[in-house]
C-alpha cells in the first residue's frame, strides 16, 4: 500500500489542491506562525465552497469579499486585506489558466 491517495494523482484534483495550498499560505488567524506543527487541515473546510465559486467564475473582488466574510464572520477576527487580496488574485488567475479560460471570456 503506497499511502498516497489515488485522488491526489488525478489531474482534476490540481484545482482543489491549489485551493488547499493557498488557504494554508493565507492562514488568516496565524496558526502556522504560532505553531509549525499545527494540523494542516485548519482551513480545509472552506475549500469545497471556494472550488465551487472558482468553477462558477467568481471575480477576484468577489472572492476577496468571500474570504473577508470567512475571517470576520466565521473566525471573529480582522482580515489582512493585502494578504487576502493576494491569495484571491492567485487563485482566480490559477483557475483561469487551469481551466483554459481567457480573461473576459
């Protein structure tokens, strides 16, 4: 038994994996800065909705709003707008390239 999930080797998993990577990099409440051994799945529960929004063609601005709502409403914290904007841009740009969607199209 290899230990690696079949899902992780599927080409269609790349988008979901990118979302998970970006959520960990975003780390809006700083758990990974606080403790490098913190469980990596801290923000995974938000990934499915973000994948659906990206698939639906969400704009960068609307994704920023969505991420801010997560932080402010679900986590009861303040949002680092610069970091959140950067993550939203990265995800939207990745998604368009990954899905071969031209900007504005």
